[in-house]
C-alpha cells in the first residue's frame, strides 16, 4: 500500500515541484521496501538448512540485484519507446513559459 501511495504521489509532481516535495514522496515509496525486505529475507534464510544458508543468502542477493537491474532496463526501454526523451526536452521550455505567464 505504501508503494502504491508513493507512486501516485510521485505522479503528481510537475516542473515546479521543490526538491523537498520529491524527497518525501520517494521516502514514502522506499518505506515499502524497508518494511518488506527484512522480514522476507529472514523468512527465506530461516527456511534454508543451516549448511546451505550461505548459498541461500547469495541466491537471494543475486535475485535482488538481477531484479533491480532488469527493472531499470525495462523502465528505460519503455520510457524511450513512449517518447519520454521528448517530454524531457519539452519540460524545461514549458516550465519557463509557465513561470513567465505567472509574472
């Protein structure tokens, strides 16, 4: 639930959002990982036989890093395919126009 709330709040950011606005939303999103990861690791390693806990720990770490790496690559590919680079180029110009219009 914390992840969903954090992602919804992150989607509300715009060009005028302050660094503080970004940080507290990212903290809420990270809270989900903090609340999930420790108990999950403990349960997985607790289920492994004593003589194989080192291997289980290595497999757990490898799976985590592989998942993180693939999710970043997939997000980048989707961003590029859906024209995200165009949005990044237009955002500063739109923000400047908005700031000029407000003055």
